């Protein structure tokens, strides 16, 4: 394995419930499933933005990569724990096709809001 893929993350898969109007609600608390994932790479991506109009908010972008040949069961509704941070999956998870079929690797945009 390449030296680039020595980091580990934990996927937090929420439990799904319904509200009174039959809308799906996500529960990231004790009912969530936690999936440890070794051998990935997480890097800062897209910089940071601050909003200080009403309150101080900093949004920092990150990107998760898997090595060649590795798919990952990561969904838009999941969160990712990495290095003491809780990151939200932003948008669709990109699954890059491999020549001849299958997945070459995945890339997922993540964001930290603090």
C-alpha cells in the first residue's frame, strides 16, 4: 500500500426514523452504526470560509480518497470522523471507473462546520 493511504476514518451511518409528516430523519446519536475504515487519505480541500454576520462560523473543506481498486460504502447521509473532527459528506460520492470495469477509486468531499 502506498504511503499516501495510511490514515483511518470512521463512517457514522445514521439510524433512519420518520417524523410526524413521514419525512426521513437521521439520528447520528447512539443508534447510528459506526464503521471503521483504515487505509484512506484525507486532505484539506477548497480552503475555509468564515461568516461573522450573526455569529462566528468557519466552514473547512476536506476530501477523502481511497487507493486504486478500493470502493467504499459511503453515502451522502453519512458523517466521517477523522482526527478528532466530525465531517459531513457534501454531495454525491464520486466513484471513478476503472478500465475494464469496477471502481478505480473514490473521492468524497467533506466539510467541517465549527
